């Protein structure tokens, strides 16, 4: 491989396009600082040839570029090749492979896919990437890469470099040719064995040939007899064919007669309908003539008005400005009228809702009074609850004191009863039996009173608890009354506001809207608006009348002329009906005559039963003829087949020769 030209752009260190011409030198030394792009030149060559470099991903694309492109032109085995490879960022690789022709142009060698094109390049170079980087140049820092390969890989790389794979192809080709020659020899040996076996049967085959010749003579005589019978059958078949042709001719004539008859009936019906329509039109001849005369008069009058209007067309254009103002004012008034009518409808709808609002207000006010009573009742219940809670608290606070005092009295009684000294343990007086009994009686009475008070408080507390619970439940049931009261009050305010709004709108409508509505309706009905424009239009119309032009009369004549245009078509149709009435009558008579003749001619043709009988006879005769033909042809074919087979076999056996030729000679030498 001899490099000739290299161009790269956006590849590794080369952001901008760079071109390198190898034909200007024979030996070169590349030097420069690290990162200058020395190795990138060799990487560009491997990338162009094999799509591989030190890196295989998008890292070969310069950071400031979107695509890495390399074009490499080189000479190899007397031919000049060009490879163009591009790797866009985020897209598939693009590859083009060309060879230079004799005229200096480039012929494409690119395959349909990228993989197939890479394979075509490796097939052309007879090198892959691994062999190239181990034979043509060494990668930076990998000078010993070949020596570090496994033995099998080193053998493969050396074989690729030295071109030893071509000898492997020669060996495989020779083995295949040897195998085919061996198969051919085996086939010839088998065929020779078959020929020798058939030659041994020559005498028997001659006897068989003699017998077949005898059978051939017998079958030839039978064939002659069959051919005579066939000739007779052909004559009969010809007669049958003539009868069949005659029957077919009669049937075709009958079918044609039927078709002609149907066509004549259709034409007769059509002409009768046409005659009826012409008769109706002829009956209105006077009316059509009068309408056409009126139409001619209107057309002449319209022509006159058109001529006048054409002469004063310029004056007519002046009417557009006041007419536009009048229509604009009309549209404005109609829009205002529509708004007022909508406002009146809404007011009537609101007025219709007043009874319902009044009824709802009364209902809400009744509910408010009921809620006020509930709220007042709630206040009384809350005061009762307050008193009940107070009584409950007093009873609940007094009972522990009473219990403690009763326990204290019981302790004193026990103490004084157990005392045995001279002094009372409670008061210090002299402890006599009388004093002991007096104090026990006093304390017992006091304890009994306190016990009664304790039991009374317990009963009161129990009743108070039940009363408090009942009051709390009643108050809880009335807890939503305040919120309901506020909600009903808001609803009452809303209804009152709605009623006031309706009354206010009704007053405004009576004071302003109703009068304006009547004013607009009257103005539109009497065309009393845009007075200035109407005055100007009246002046223009007066000028037009002075010069003899009436726009309304012109429009009336135009409309009448347009409505009367059908009179001209009716007159032409009447004239056509008059012209066509007599030929139509003659044609109807001719159709009647043709129908009668066709029916008379159809009576002389064959009947359906006769045609069916003839067809059956024809089919029977044809079946007999075909059976005789098949018998004769089968016998003839059998004789011919047997004779030809026997003659061919015997002649082939007598003429066979065996020869042996040298096809292939293979010599092997093992060293």
C-alpha cells in the first residue's frame, strides 16, 4: 500500500480541515509536542481503512466539532483507491469506497451496508486491523504487541502478511476436484456393469423382437379396419353437424325475433308517452302563445328600463351613501331593540319569580321565629343547668365532710366507751357513767343527723346528675339553632335584596326602558330614523324621477321578465311538438306493422320441443362418434408405443460401445 493523499476534519486534534499530500516526499519524520496530533495522522489512516483507531467511540470527534471526517487515497497492486469515512455525533457512521478508472474518475465499490463495505475493503487489502497494526506500523507504546500475542494469533497474523491463505484455498480446491473425479469413476464402473449384463440378453431380445413384429402386423390390420369405421362415422358426424347448424340457426333466428319484438314494444311505449306529452302541450297552445307575447312585451320594457338605467347609472351610485347610513342606523336600532326586548324578558321572568320569593320569605321568617323560640328556650335551659351544676357541686363537696365528721363521732364514741380513767378523754371533765351515757347519746344523735344529711345529699346528687344530663342533652339538641338562625337570616336578607332589585329594575324599566322600546318600535315600523340620509336619498330619487327613471318600477319589470322566461322555452317545446306530432304518428304505425310481421315470422321457426329433440339426437351421435374415435386412437397409440419401444431398445443394445478415457491424474507428495 502506497499512501497518496490524506484529508481530515474534526478528527482528534484536528478541528479545522487539514490535507496531507504523500506524493511530495518519500521519507518523512513527524515531530512536535505532546497533543500536537502526530499520532492522529496514523490514527486517521486506520480509521479510514478499518473504522478503528486508538478509540472507537465518539471520543475521536474533536470537542469543537459535530462530525469527524477522514478521506484517504492510496495505491495498491497497481490500482488507486479512495476511502471516505465520517462519524457524526449521535448518528451512524458513513462510508464510501471507490476505485479510480482509466479516465481518472471514481467508480463506486460501496456495498449496501456498512458491514459489507468494511468486508469488501478487507478483502481488497487482504488485511484486517490486527494484521495492519502488527505489520505496517506499530501503535504508540505497543511496539511489542506482536511478540505478546498467543502462538495461534501470531501464526494467523504471519499467514495473512505472507499471503499463505491462497495456498489453503488451492488445497481445498484440489481436494474437491479429486472427490468429484472419484465419484465419476464409480459411476462409470456401475454403468459398464449394467451394459455387460444387457449384452448377455441379446438372443432373448431378438426372439422378443420377432414376436413383436408379428403383433405389429396384426395390430396394423386392425388399425386399417378401425380407420374404415372411422371414415363412416365421420360422414355421419358431418350430417349431424349440418343438422346441429340448422337447429342453431333457427334458434338464433327465434332469439333475434324475440329481441327485435321486445325492442319494438319498448320503442312503441316510448313514442306513446312522447305523443301523450305532445298532446298535453298542444292543448295549451293558446295559453303558451299568450304567455310568450307577454314575455316579449316585458323584455322590450326591460330593455327600455335598462337603457335608461345605463344612462343614469352615475346618479344611481349616489344612492349608496345614504342607503348605507340608513341601513347602519337600522342595524343599530334593531340591536338596541333586541337588547331592550331581552331586558324586558328578564324583567318579566324576575317578576314571575316574585310570588315564589314572597312565599319563600314567609317560610324563612316563620322558621326564624321558631328558631328564636328555641334559642330563648336554650337560654332558660342553660340557666337551669347552671343552678343544677351548682347544687351538684355543693352536694358533692358536703358529703365527704359529713362522712369525715361521722367517722370522727364514731371514734369519739368508741374512745369514750373504752375509757376507764377518771377524766373524759374528749373534754377533760370527770368521767362518770352519767357523763359517758350523755356524751354517747349526744354524739349518736349528732351522727344520726349527719347520716340523714349524707343520705339526703346522695339522693340529691343522684337526681342532680340525672337532671344535669337531661339539660345537657336538651342544650346539645339546640346547639345548631344559632347557626340555623344565622343561615335563615342570610337567606331572608338575600330574598329581600332580590325583591328590592326586582322592584328597582321595574321602576327603571318603566321610567326609561319601556318608553325607549316603544320609541324604537315606532321608528322602525314607520321608518322614522336617519332623517338626514333619508332626505338626501329622497332628493336623489326626485332627481332620478325627473329624468324618467323609477328604480322600483325597474325592479318590478325585471322580476316579471325573469318569472316569464319559461314562456320562451314553452313556445319552443310547442313548436317542436307540432313539428314532431305527424312523424311520431307515422313512426307508431310503422312500429305496429313491424311487431305484427315479427310475430308472423316467429311462427314459422321450430318449436321448443323440436329444438330439444334435435339437440338430444346431436348429443347421442356425437357420443357414438367420440367413443369410436377413442377406441381407434387407443389401439393405434398402443401399437405405435410398443413398436417404437422395442425397436429403440434393440437398436440401442446392438450399437452400444464401451470406452475408457483418462479424466484426471492427481499426484501427491508428502514432505
